[in-house]
C-alpha cells in the first residue's frame, strides 16, 4: 500500500472534504465512491453532494461518507443547499463541468477562500450556441479552481489552454472488476447469458453506453451490413438507453440488421464475460469505463482512435478511425476469423491493465493534492 500522510496533522481535527457530483454518470460516480471509501479509511471526513438518484445507485453512505441531496441544477435553491454543505469544509472537490460550476457559485460568497479541486472526467460537448455557453463555463471553472485534475493528457492540455493555473494528470482507476453472479461456475454462466441474448452458436459482440449521437452507434449499424453475409452472422448487443433509441430501433428493423438494443443493464460484467468482442465506436472518449472493463475481463476490444483511448489501451486493442464504418467492419471480421489474434489481445489487455494505477494509488495521489492545499506551510 502506498504510504500516505496523517490527516489529523499537529493535533488538528480530521480533514473535512466535500465531493460534488452533477448528474452522476457511471465513470465519475464510481470514482467518487471509490475515492470516498479510500479517504474515509484514512480518517478523512467526506460529504458527497449529489442527486439522491446517485446515492441510491452508488451508496456513498455505505462506504462511510455523508450524503447531501443536491439536485442537478444551478438554480439559487440548489446552490444554497450546496453552499450550506460546503460550510466548514477544508476543501471542495467537484467532478465534471456542471458540478464544478455549481461549486464555484457556492464558494463565491464565502469570505474564507476554500481550496477547490476540479476533476475533468471527460470533455463536455455540445453544438451551436450551447457549445459557446459550455466554453464560457469551462473558463469560469478553471480560473476559479485551485487545481484541475484531468483523467487524460488531452484533458489536462485543454484545461491549460482554457486558463487553468495548475492542471495535472490524475488517471481515474476503474474499481475492481464486477464479478459474474456465478463466479464459481463461469462456464455455466456464459452459455446461459448467450442463450438469453439470442447468441447461441454465433459470435456475440457487446457495446455499452448511452444511446446518444457521440457514441457512434449509427456508424456501428452501418458496419453490421458487412458481416450479414458471414456464417454464422455475428450478433451485436447494445446495452444502454438514450434519445436515439427509437431512431436506432427503426433502422435495425427496416434494414434487418443483426443488432439488439437491450436497454440499461446492471450486469455489464456478465455481458462482457459472455462476449467474443467488445465494441467502442464513439466519436469522443476520455478514460472509457467499457474499455477498462473489457481489458480486465480479457475480452478483445475494437475501439475508435479518439480522445484518451490510445493512451488508455496502448496496443491492447484494435483501433480504427471514428466514422469509418468499413474500417470498423474489417477489424471485426478479421478478429472473428483470427483466434490467435484474439488470444494475443487478451494477453496484452491484462498486461496493459496492470499498468493502470490501483485504487489505492489513485486515492493516495488525490490525497497528496489535498495535503498540499490544506496543510500549513512549515515555519523556518
């Protein structure tokens, strides 16, 4: 275990931190739960400010943190709740752009300057007038933040270009892989899941993520046309919900594509354990949760060469350009027909995952930043 410093220095009270979440997406919420658990274990008092739905899904109180319900809103009432929760905190740590903006508003009225740490887990994205609005929010947040932590080098560079006075790389580690429901009999579980999905006797390809435009599922559907002539025809299963469900489902039915939309699932570990390949066709990704899960689970990954993906997976995945359905289809067809290449990617994936920081190392790095910002300077 990485050594950490004491958090009741010089006889002072334990460090009090507030973790601020916005909508509570999977990556940031899982990280905050992991971080809260590690901080509490080290004697730090942690309050998580997040919508009640995030508490129900991630059980921050179950790891020893306090939870304050703060709606996903920047209206005065929500900001007032957050301001009250931050009263008396030694440090506030916000995750994501919108949560960070609310934290800036909540702290702006305080006479005593409270250090604000901001973690960018991904880049906020929008088009048109909203894109300009998000850029203004980014500038406001990074200029107010004491330290900006980016989960990829790309995000760190962006924070610096936007005006951050102190931006650092702080890779977020995916918590320990979720184990299948029947860990003692994985050979029994795999065919059961495949049968339930309709993939008995055919390759099973899994994609996971919200049904939003940036996920690239339109390109994935284009790619599936290339392997309709294979025997047997691979089945693509997409786990997730979102605004494009109706559009995607209509295409699947009209074009008779070998694709199933199965909605939001809480058994991604089981789905991956049953899969032959994992697919990540997104137009943008930071430190992808699916990519981490796939490599941990020894499932060959085909992903787009965007954002933080190359930095995350190294040579342990097949990378293709975003928007190139032909390249995506070719990579899938090659892997399906090349068992030796699939085994090589499995082994490389395990080795690549071993290079990622552990949860303990992630907590220790964040805690060192907290110490730097809160412990009194030594007197000479």
